[in-house]
């Protein structure tokens, strides 16, 4: 009995930790229910979960789960996986999600850099606006230049240390 209580205590702490991260993600701009579904999959002890599993675990509707999954799959954080013998879709937190997510940010960095360049082309470099846009362009160009090798370096280190 005590072992069961200890396990329940661990499960409750895990749920609280997942909910705390979901709140942080929501404060950072992610939709609250999308964040809850993402963290549920991230912290799950199961390899994959069905939409029904997510509904039950989070006490939310199937429509809410469906909306969240539709947002999470294109971001690369969650993937749909086959489950032999089951006709239901199964979802899991994608291995390699974090570097994939950061790599997607490269496109945004390039867009921001290019937008600054376009603004500079319109107003010129010697105006107040041009100087602000030059700083923006320089920042995003630098981030774009540095982020790709940084992600590659992390991947190499992770593969080497996690076997």
C-alpha cells in the first residue's frame, strides 16, 4: 500500500510540474490548452497517448485536444504514430523536438532580417528609422549565423553523450 501511495505522490508531482510548464508556455504566448496537451505528452510515462487518453488526463473536450494537436504537429513538437491493432490515432512528444523547433525559428530570423533590410532600402541608413532597422538587421543576421552551428554542435554532443 505504501508503495502505491508513493507512486501516486510522484504522479501528482509530475502533473503539477507539467501544469506549471504549461502555464509558463501560455504566459509566453502559446494557447493554454495547446500548452497543456504538449506538456501532458512531454511528461507522460506512456510512449504514446490517444486523443481519448489526453481528454481523460486533462479533463478537456475532444475538440480541444484536436485543435491542440493540429497546432502541435506542424510545429514538430508532437507526432502521430501508428499503433498496431488500433484504429485510433496515437500521439507522442517527438524525439528531437527541441532542435527541430529552434531550427524552424531560423526561418523567422531570416524573415525579420529581410524585413529590416527592406525598411532600410525605403528610408535609408542615415535616418533614425534606418539606424533602428540596421540594429534589427544586424541582430537577426547574427542570430541566424550563430544558431545553425549551435544546434548542430548540440546534436553532436547529445548523440555522443546519450548513446
